[in-house]
């Protein structure tokens, strides 16, 4: 089954963008090959328009597709930097939103710095909350993310306010590195019970331990979260075998015990 068929990436109900074709083509050409496989031309036009509307803002978010079950697909655009995915996850947690699926990409616009273009399928953390995830909330997410990136709000502060979840029915936590690297980057695979703030927990721990996320794929199904992160050092250098074990142990500890391994009682 293709990714597009599995997750329904297409944006069938969206109106076409009035962005000039040349701008759309430049956007598509700047994105990784995998992006063009996952998304259809109509969705690509919508994403290009969102990236264009970001302008000079530190970060920008829009709902690019609202789904009938109350969930929504967000497009978040910001300058790429270490810890960005953790900051995005914190902005979502601050709005009491959970991540169902996430795809992380980066591109280099013509004459610009490296830009992250991330897609996150989100839902309300509380099943009783049926409010629509709309344009105003997406704007607020972008504003909170901008505040985090500017140092006005800390990820730790948001994480400390998150609500504890009920114990999972399947508590297994599996964290390992794939035997094969991807483009010179270490591939970390994490399977754990799904819970509110899961993406924030993992990505913040990776950032705290000096691992830069180049690309990621996040999925949740049947109460379990499946995460794939392509990692390097902040400098872009590969993670050594020793560093991989440090990172793996840190993620295991924060998921299984809720603490950094150096502070475990």
C-alpha cells in the first residue's frame, strides 16, 4: 500500500492556490524527492502558498486540510534549527493537541536559509473536546512557536504544565537504532504507548542530548506510537556508536521512567 493511499495525503477538497506557477514549481523543486511522492500537485500548490505566506515571520502555521472526523492537517513553516520539532511539539501541547502523524522536511529556498516545512495531523487531546481545529488556532500555534524560538517561552515550562495520562494497557517501550543509516544519518526507531505530549517528550530529550532531527515520520495506531527519526550531531556530523547508545538510553529512560538517566532515583 502506498503512503498516499494509507494516509490520504491528497487535498481533494481544497481550492487551488492562485500562487504563480513558477513559485509553486520552485517550492516543489526545493523539497526532497520523497515529498513529491507523498503529495499530489493540488496539495503541493497549497503547501507552496503557505510557505509563501510565512513571509519574514519566525514561524507560521496553517490548517491545510480539515478532516471530517474533527482532526486537522497542519503545515508549519520555520527556519530550521536544532530543537525545532521539540518546539513545535510544545506549541501543540500548549493548545492541548495530540499528534497522530508527523512528516518533517527541510528545504533551501532560493537565496534563503534552510527552512523546515513540517506536516502534522493533529487531534484534540481530550476526546470530549469536539471544537473544530481552525485557522485562528493554527495562527495561535504559529505565534506560540515564534515565542518559543525567540526565547520568550521555554519548552520546559510548557512540558511541566502537561497533564499526566492514564497508565497504558501495553506499557512496552522499544528504542533501537536501525542497522542501516539513511544518507549518513542514524535512524532511531521508537515504539511506545501513545499518550498526550509523546512527541514533545521524545524530541525534547533528543535535543537535550545534542541530537539533531533531520527527518522524521511519526504514526499512532491502536494506542501505540511509532516514531522514526533520522539523527546527526548539531554540527551535521554522524553520531558515533557511543553517542548512539547515550541517545538510546536517554530516550528509554524518559519514556519508561519519566526522568533523565543521570537523575534516576
